[in-house]
């Protein structure tokens, strides 16, 4: 049987090949460093996007001014708007729609 160490006799590289080997090793180290920095940036962005939602949401507060004598019989909420259905003075059925975020009257419809 042959000894494996005899087959792998390494001879020293000539100076030109040694320079090429060092350049390739340096290129490999720089490439790995850039890849690690990019990976850390992507992971940081994922963590930033997934964890920052609770602090930015604030409670919207507004006082809605309904017409005098308006009696609410039904309400609904959808798409950021509040709907009040009721009867105003003089048996006039009306639908009032308010923007929930600003409290501004968006629509005032008479129902006949």
C-alpha cells in the first residue's frame, strides 16, 4: 500500500503564484465581509419593520356635533367613517356620516 502523505507532497509555490494566492484570499475575505454586512442590514430592516407598529398608533379623539333635536336610532362604522341614522326635529329622517379620524361631518342626507 502506498502512503497518502507521499502522494500529497506539497512543493513551495513560486513567488508569482504565491502573490495570486494571497490576492484571491484577500478577495475572499472582502467578499465575505460585504456579504455579512448586507445580511445584517437585511435582518435589521426586517426587525425594524416588524416591531415598530405599536408606538405610532395613537387614539383618535373627536367630539361629534349632531344637529339639535336629532334622535339616533342606529349607528354603523366602516372604512374610517361613523354613520348615524335617526330622526331630526319635525319627523325628518336623516343619515349623518362623520370621518372617524378628524370628527368632520362628511355627509348629511335626508331620507324620504
